[in-house]
């Protein structure tokens, strides 16, 4: 679930992102969260941070590495070292969908207010992620969105993606009534993608919990100091 800055922090983890598919794998990526402090998160802190060179640098690094992993897969496939249908898994909020307009107007987090914002289906996109996903799909990667948004918000989420002309191949969402943490929700959803026959080459998100639990060859963390997801 989403947490404002006063919520409990995500425990320090050492995350191993590996594809379970035996047909293709890159070297394991150890994703090690830095020390986290509650004072470093909050709507205004996050909005201010998103305007800094550091935010831009972290974003560009993650996106560049995502391109690199996809290009490496294509090279390996051409050389016969990789096979299977490649996919990219992406989170939505603060990874592709930019909710900063909502948080500027509503600095104190409220689920009802946030869901009302989602139902407007007017959120802009984060351009770097949008460009990467568009490139990946044009180059043969299926695009799956794995989100903590509940199923009841599916139509509104699709409406927002249509409005922003986002092409994708699947939208996997939290089941209604599921109160589990992000990892317990998202790992089984990534497994669903794999069971369809896809190799998840890149898994990209703005939270450490987006990357926890593996089932991806490469994991990329985008910056976000507006909130934490446990």
C-alpha cells in the first residue's frame, strides 16, 4: 500500500533479481536499498527532489541501464545465446504515471483523495519511462504493467493510458480486498507473466518493493521521495 512519510519504513533488503527461465539469464543484480530515514520522505520533499539534478541523474541512469539490458538481450538472441519472448514489466505510479499534480494539491496523503484523482484519468506521464517503453515495444518486447492499484480502478487506469496514447500488452492489478504488502502482490503477478511464456528482461519501478522477489533478469529503480510502498 502507499504510505505517507510518517509510515513505517521499508526494511533494509538485499534483493536478487533473476529470471526463473533457464533459457536466458544475465549476471545477477544485487539491489541494495540505501539507509532510509522517515525525514527524507513526504509530498513536499518529494516534489522538491524531483526538480533537482540528482533526480534527473538517477532517472537517466535507470532508464539508460534498462535500454542496455534490452539491447543486450537482442544481441544475445541474434547470436543464438537467448531465446524466448522478451518482456518488460513496469510499475505505474511514479514510474510511468506522474501523480505530482495530485500531491501538490493534496500534500497530506489520503487514499480516498488519491483514488478520486485516479478516477479522473488525467495524470501525465513521466517522459523518460514512456519513451523507453515505447522503444521496447517497437523492438519486440511485450509490455506488462504490474501495479498495486486495485482491480476496481482498472477502467480508470486504462482510460488514463489511452488518453496518453500508451501501448501495452497486459495490465495486472491487485485483487479487490487484498491488503498484502507490495512484494506479496507483485511477485505472483510477475510469475503470471512468466507462465504465459515471457522472459522478463527488465523490471522497472520507483520502490524497492517493486523489485523484491526476483522474476526478472534486470531490475531498475527510479527515484521517488514522495512516499514509500511497503
